[in-house]
C-alpha cells in the first residue's frame, strides 16, 4: 500500500520539459554581437488567453540593435509541465546577431 501511494505521488509531482528549436534566418558571417530576448507564460489547466509574451520579443530584439539589423535568429520553445493537468508553462527564447548593413557587427567600426 505504501509503495503504491509513493508511486502515485512520484507520478503526480514529476515535471518534465519538452524543447523544440527552429532557425528562422541565415546566420551572418560576423557574429561578434549576440543579442537575446525571452518570453515566459505560466498556464493554469493549459489555458492560454494571449500570446503577448511572444510578441514583445521582436520589439526587445530590435531595441538591442537600434542602428543595424538582426540576423541569424534562432528560436527555442520549451513546454514545461510542473504538475500534470494543472500547472504548465511555456518559455520562448530568441537569440540573434546585430549587424550593420555592410555585414559588420553593430558597434565595431
């Protein structure tokens, strides 16, 4: 009986993470100025009412590269399960490189 109860507790309180990754733009030759933005959303009962946490990431990347352009963007999405059926989260991370129009790193002249 105790083993069954312990097994049930371990199953209920075990979390896991699934990660997906996708490159969205080509990687530039000059990679000396990396930039990163992250969005996170906690979901109760897997209900997500908006995606504003993702929409702000593009603005954040652009603000880190005001006089250039962002290239070589790599996005990662992590689906985190804290407690099955109740507590979940989504974390999206975007990394890229800030380059000038001529392909050199922003800030290096």
